[in-house]
């Protein structure tokens, strides 16, 4: 949090000409807060007087300069927060920012880059933690950023907007179905940019997207763009945002979120009208061979010849293998 305070202070003074006039930052302890914001507490309808006292003390602490007064106010504020949260180690927006919810019903803007962590990691500890927390978007095989989307939507004001950069796996993955439905029924998506595996973050391979949506569901057109094949545009994003509406067609549904250009959309429509979906074919599809250790069981032509020379019977058990990367668009690429 100290780094966040420093960055805020630097942003305020960067354009100052006379450093002698620079004033110190006010007390930001209750403006910049850290904690588990995915967990909250039940609100007691009889605690209005505690919220009123909290909202009266926080502005006084914000402006306080003397150490003794700051400590006195901070102790009182912390005691009230502990009483309202039941001493639980949670970060509840409606408690820590109660003045925002009482005046405006939430935040006008929520911006973030939430963590990407699979809920099944560490034996499903995170999945167990959030499974009964009331999230509509929860999926045990999903990712924690999906819950942040829902929480972010919950804390928006009536006309607020949320903008996140996250993994784009929710757009097509099975575990993203609930989140896709949530976006369709609870929000109004305004902008979606899919970056594919473009290198947005240095030293990290990520599959990312930027999504902007409004609080209330509205029948509005979505501005979309697929930049996964246009790495040269990464540094010109703001200039490019005027073009997507003309070039791309959004296909948003519970099954998947697709961004295709108009030519691809027309081809896709023809295929769907004339073809039969794979799931409707009367066939059974199985997974291919799993060796358990490819380096030991998949050999090249030189090794094959060597083994057969040592034991001619090896020719009967050594079989050609076809891997996914060997299958091209219209042919098979044979490998030695």
C-alpha cells in the first residue's frame, strides 16, 4: 500500500514547478485499502448508528496532522470496523467505503487487473473457500478472476462502468459458461478486445482481453476487436478503437463469445447452415494415446532402425505416431 501512496503522490506533484509549495498527502489509510474483497459480512439493519459514526470520523482522520489526534481517531475507526465486521479478516466494500454506498449506491468506475488463479489449485482450497459465498459465476474448475468480475459489478453505482484486463479463457472455456451468462443477463458489454497470446506483459505469456461493461443490462451495440493477429497495433490501441465497430462482428452467447470479421462471419454462417455440428454426428470420439512420458516412448527414425537392428521383433511393436501438431489444414505432415 505504501507503493500505491507514493505513486499517487508522485502523480500529484509531477507537474508542479515550485516544489516548496507541494503539500504532503492527507492520511490515506482508509482510501487505499488491502484485503480479501471477495468475502463480506452480513449487514445488521440495527447498525446504522455505527455507520454514521464511522462516516463522521473518517473525514476528520483524513485531514488530521497531529500524531496524537491521528492515533485517537484511527483507534476509534478501527474499533468500529471491527464491530461491523465481527472481527473477521475480510474487506467489505460497504463497510470500508460506506460513505460511497450511502451517497451514490456504489462506485462510478471499477478498474482492475485481478489475479488469475485456478480455484482447483492446492487441492481446491480456493474453491472450498468461495463455493458457498453466493457467487452466480462460481465454477469449481474455474478461475478466481471470474468472481472478481461479479464482485466488481456488485459494487458499481446504477450508471457505473467496470473495465478489467483478465485472461480470455472465459470466452470459450466450459467453466466460463456461468460468467458468459452473467454478462449477458446482468450487464451491458460495451467493449471487448481479445489480445490472444500477444505479449502485453513483459516476461509473461498470457492470453488476455479487456472487457468494459455497464452496470445495467441494456440493448446497446458492443465495440469489439481481435488483436491476436495484429501485434503491430499493440502500441496504437487508442487510435485503433475507432475501427473495430466497422470491421468486426460480436457473437455473444452462453456457449462462447466470438469476435469475427465480417468476411469470417459470412463464411461461418454458410458452414452452419449447410454443415452438421460434430456433436450431432453418430460417432464416438476418444482421446488419443497418452504415453505418460513422450521422451521415452516417442522415438525418431534413427532410434527405430537401431532398435530393429538389435532385435528384428521390435518392428512388430513399434508403430507410427500422429500428433496434433502433425495435422495441417488439408494434409498430414509426416515426421521421421
